C-alpha cells in the first residue's frame, strides 16, 4: 500500500479510536423496540424456459375491462407451435406478492434545537433482498428518440409515478438510452435516487426528433419576392423544394454536425435514413444491455419504453438492419422473462392541416390574379407538393409506431398510443402485472435438438376457448436452448471484464462486496471518495508452486462514472497473491480487500464499478456503489461517510503481494481539482490489495450478537459561537428491512480537545443486543446544529451492515 493510500485510510479510520474518549455517553446497548415480521422467502421461478424437453412461456389473459382472469385451467387453452397443436403439460397462475409490509414504527421526535424545530430526518433507503422484490420495472427513456415536448411530458409523468404508484417491494430504474452507464441509472427502491435520475431526463440534442409532429413547410426553399410576385412568373424557378430533403422534415439543430458529415458520403434521403438507423440501433443496443442485466433477477421483469418511435424498415424496404436487431432483442427478452411495454408520449396528434404548418410560397405575396389561375402548372405543382408533404407526415407518424408495436407484441407486452395521459398509461402497465399464467408443453425433438440445421424461428400461438377474453403471450423462440442462446460470447480478458462492468447489477462467479464513503480534506481543499472492495478468497483459484507456496492471479478493472455517464477515473491492473501453505486456509476464509482513493472536483452523484477476473478459472465478479458527494463550499452542515469496524485490521505478514500493470496503468483522476499554492493535490491511488479479517473489513460490515460496533465520521461546516465552539446534538437510529428497531437517546456533543473546527471528529460505540434478529441493518446518524437556522440545522448519514449468528 503506498503512502498516499495509508494517509487516506488513517484520515478516515484513526479518529474512530480517538473520538471515543470525547463522548462518554455514546456507548449504547441496542435492543429492539418492535421487531417487524420478516416476509416469507419467495422461491425463484423460471418464467420462460426453453430446453430439449420443455418449452414454458408466460401468458396474460384479461377480460373486457383489462383485468386479469385467474380461474382458467389447462382445458381452457389451445397451444400451437408452427401450426401444430401441443399438449399442455403444466399450467399455473402466478400472482406477485401483494401483501405490503406493516407500516414502520413511528420514529422518535427529531431533536429540538435552540431555534425552532428541525425538520424530521428522512429514514435511510431500504435495500431490497431478492426475495423481497415484488416488481422489477425498468423505466427506459429513449432520449435518442424523444422530441423536446415529449421529454417534458415523460419527465413529469415519471415524477408522478414515484409519488403515487411506486409501492414497497418495487425495484425501479430510470435509464436513458443516450446516457451510457450513469451513476443514477441503477435499480433501486430509494425514491430520492429516482428523483435525481428523473431530474436529468432532458431533451438530447442527438435525438432523432426535434418536434413530436413537425410542421409542414420547414423544408420549402423561399425564392426572392422580386422574382415571383409582381412579375407573375419566372421560368428559371422550376422547383420550390429541395428534392434531396423530402424526408428531412424533422430537422434537428443538434444533429447539424452529424447531418453535414453524413451528407458528405451519403447525400439526401440516404443520409437521413442512415442517421435514423444509427440512433435506432443505439436505442435497441441500450435495451439489449438492460435485458442482459435483468435476466439474472428472478421472476417476470418489465421494461417500459418511452419513445417517439422508430422505423422498422428503410424507406426503400431494402435494409433489414433494424428488423434484424429487433428480432435478436425480442428473442433475448423472451428468454430472460422480460416483457416490454411501449408508450408513445406524442399522444393524440392531428394528422391533417394545423396552424403550425407553413404554406407560404411564391403566391403568398404576389399577383392575386396570377395566384388564382387554376390552370397554371406552377400552382398545380405547388399544391401537389403540399399534399405530398401532408401524406408523408402521416406516413412517417404511423411508420415510427411500427417498431414500438412490434417490440410490445412479440414479448407479450402492451403498446399504448393515442393517449395524452402518460400517468394513466403507466397505471395500465402496472395493472397488467397483477398476474399471469405459466404454460408449458413438451416439444418435438426436432424443435430444439436437431443437429446440422440452421436455427429457425418457432412461432407459438395461444388461444382461450372462453369467449370475451384477450390473450397475450410471446411470439416464439429461435432454434436454440437457453444454455446455447445465453452462452457468453466474450473471449478476451478485456471483453470479459468490460462485460461484467457494464452489467447493471452485481454479478459473476466471484463474490465481491464494496463500500464507498465520502470525505473532505480542508488542508488540500478537496473532496474525495474512499472505496474498499472485499474479494471472497474461496472464489479465487490458488495453484501450488514448486516451492510449496500457493499463488492466485487475477485482474481488476475499476471505473468511476459521473451522473452523465462520463468516465471520471479508470484503472486496470493485474495482481498476484503468494501465500504460504500454513496460511492458505486463513487467506481463503478472510479474503482480500482492494482499496481505491479518488479525488472529486465537482459535487454530484458518482458510481464506482469494479470487475475482477480470476486468471486461472476465468471466473468473473463485479460490484457497484453509488455515492453522493455534497458541496462543502455551500457552508451547510454536512457529514462524511460513516466508517464501521469492530477492531483494527490485523494484516498477515506471511503473504507476498505483487502487481504488474495490465491494460494500462492507473490514470490520474480528471476530477482532481487545483489546490492552494504550496499544497499538494489529492491524487488517485492505483489500487492496493491486502488481506482482511472477515468481521472487520469495512467492505463486508458483518457483525455478531453482543459485539461492539464502532462507528466514526466527520462533521463539516458546523456553526461556531463567540467562543469558537460548536453546539451540536447527535442521535442514533437503527433500521431493519426499512423498519425502525432502535432509537438512541439525544446526546449533547462534546468537542473538547479538538482544535480544527473545519472537520470535527465524531463517533461512538453501539453494542449489538442479543435480541436483535439476524439480517441486514442500517445505522443512521443524525446531527443537529443548534446555532444554525432551522432549514439548515440538520444533517444525516447512514451505513448498512449485516448481523449474523
């Protein structure tokens, strides 16, 4: 570990021990106030399965009111594959868990400072375990295909969804197709994180569309009024429009550079079509990335796509680029048990003449007698052009809806159009997920097991004998088993690492866990994040060396993204761990920790993603951590991240750690800010590996009953009285599964012995009582500044940990 990393760790960890003697009242015994019953564990069901002896699909059946029908039997269904009737071997109705958890216990009143009452601190967000997830919904905003006005309507609808329709047990993500892997684009039950993601839904200048319904006349070239008008006719003016731009009615100033570059090689319609294809395939690529991440989650998942649409075919019907991409996407979604719902936010549009249309032409300021001459061929040409433009606009509107309709129909979802109520459309989508049937049959051997034949598509049709019901299911599947279709195609080491890194979820065969905290160094005038990755030693491959030692080799790739999806910092390295025979079992059980320190120049949301690959087995694991860096310079009361520990780590000296650069050395953080003259800047560490104790590592945060949990943090921007001392109060709260189980007493903070009031050291000990149930807990720290105004007097921070037997 280099000197800078040691300093950064000591900066966060050393005060935990020294701060304990400053607050004799902070050692407390945590016992439960009221234990909320845990929801029963849900077994994982495979919704869509395609094997050599079973094809299983999900089927939605609704009545004329759109409500699910729940009382059907196998005799009520007819199933055909490629027109051949199939015998149903199994049928069941799946109803997602609807029982909501009990309301949380009333929190203790917030501390009352000297001036007024401070606002009640919000509880920490609930981290859902897989068995607690009731619905998994990805709200995908196609900012590569939304117009300016549609972007506004979608943003407002998403806010109402979070406010009014999101329920406990919902795992939701707001993802923009043009934003890459942004820090805010992740599945979460935290409403504040979703609000932050929704606020960043804006019109994308690279969008395919500038207006939801572009007026006619934008592409008409005006000719001089002195030529046509008073003089009546000028035969040198033979056309009034750009013949190469008949499709370019959706002019977008943000695409001006792209358009100009494309027209250098593919002028006219081909340039416009090529541009649309690029952005359409970009939208489908984002959906592909989301579906591949969703496939690891249990049960039926949903994607809601908000888009102004895209064409399935080129104008000349000669290219199958988009259609081929859509077919591959549909097959992937069906195998991953993902239903795609599509919503056209353009709503009801007037397809005829509107007030926004511009019909000004050569006859608008000229000789009225000439303009009324119906027999003039110039006027007839003008009228025919206007009619053609109106018809083209109508055709474009319907053509762009074809892609949305196709995705929904082929995956068993709904396509909602011609509806100005986007919130109502979302409500309809959620109502459609109240229940579905799992229907299975045994296919012929030739369906998925025939050798030497090119993979074809098998169409599935499901009908219901009971009249008055509507049935929706997936269109079919390709001639592959799930194992063959979902087999990874990444071959090289960088490809495997980047594939794990790009997954929206923690994934892989190597169990890793990460913790990131925020801190501020007033000496250097900059914020930073400290991230610790714990690597399960049991998942690494140790090979015996000729000298009797055991060696494990692996690569680690770490990338930090900003909220706009841009890379703030990245590092790729190869490591080798050599362990003595006597210490092998200890290393396997304890695991390793990987430490990264990153300077932050600009406050905001960040996400660190790490991926690890075992060089011997090829197994890959990944983890990601969201962290919000506040703006210390605003002088508002702020808390650093919380460090949890039981005792100081005890590194083993019988292990040798070596590393070598791979895929590039660590890059300096682009966010490293300028510092005061004569003071060195905070710099990024290149990542360090060391052994860890399984109950001590900050990344693991795993404790046992009866143990003393030590916590520490910094307080920034506390107001000072005339004696240059703060007047602070602190309080602890403990949550389990979102329920408040312990409330500590209010403590008057004692800053005696501290001289640097820019960062005040705080901490204490919380002894974990024996009556606390095992599970995942969240420790919340609340600090009140009695000298500050009521709206800026409260700050809170939290950290989660596991309690095990």
